[in-house]
């Protein structure tokens, strides 16, 4: 069975994939890889490749998907299949870069919790009964990682490359998945990735926003199982 490498989103860790890890453990060899120590997407991808198995399935959510695309660019022969969840193949837009400056300065001044609470988290989730618990988990992951990781990840995202050519060249089995209500990475971005990837399936998770792995874990895990071809 091909190992599965999971790449979490910005200011998230393996807990982002907690339900999937529980469901797939014993069926698929699993590893998650943190994206914390580097300040460029290229260096993060190189670090993933230095620790990953020789050939693997690769899934990333949000920033994890951005790094997954760079892993694919650097070593396409090692990625047997690819899953991109709630992510964006394009370089960062200027208006988003402009917003990052004040966020980073606030974090430097000790305001990580406020930035996460006021500026980022309201965009993350669809309305639902578990929203509060998921937001609490997101805050716990962010505060455990800390302000230096926030700054490095912000710098990396600002300088990320466009990956449309990378996706166009890849023919491995691919899953493109997003929450129906994702406001950070809307459906049109996923339709673009689906169009670029020649051997892909597009899945839209109803009742989820930016974090379907936590918001709709059963539906998301089922889609990953279909992609991995495991029962």
C-alpha cells in the first residue's frame, strides 16, 4: 500500500486531519509533515521530500495544498496520486499581500490570538453546531505553533509561485475537494484545478467551509478513500 503524506494548513498541525487519521490508520501507512521551520514554499516542499517515502500519495489542505503543488513541481515522479483540499494554485493576489503586513505587525506585537480570532477564523467555517468546538481547536493549534511560525508561513505564502503549469503536466489520479461554503478558496479555484489536472475528480462537500476535514469528516474521509482506492 502506498504511504499517504498529509500536509496541514496555515497555523494547523496533524489535528486538522484527526478524523481522517483515525479512520485510515491500519488501512494506509500515514505521516503528517509540519510546515513550520521554513519561510518559503520551495524550502517547505524540499523539507517534505527529504522526509517522505520514495513514492507516496500526497494530500494537502489550504497552505498544505500550496506546498503539495510545489512538492509535485520539484519531484513529480515521487507523487503517485495527489489530493488538493480547499487551496489555491495561483500566486498570492496583491490585495491579500497588502493585508498580511498589518497582520504580521500585530503578531509581532503579541497579538496572535487576536489576529486569529478577528481576521482569519471568521472566514474559515460554515455555520453548524460544531463551529465553536472547531474554532477552539483551530485556536489551540495556532497558539501551540506560536507567532514565529505565523510570520514564517505568512512570508512563504506571499512569495508562493503560480502552479498552473505544474498541475497541467501531472497525470496521476487526483482529487480536488472543497467545502461548498469556503470563502477563502472558493469553488472557482477548484474548478480551475480540476480542469488543469487531466486525471482528476472534483468533490464539493455540502455544509462545509474551509476546513471540511473537521466540519464534515465522514464525507471528506469517504472522498479520500475513493481517491486512495481503499475500503
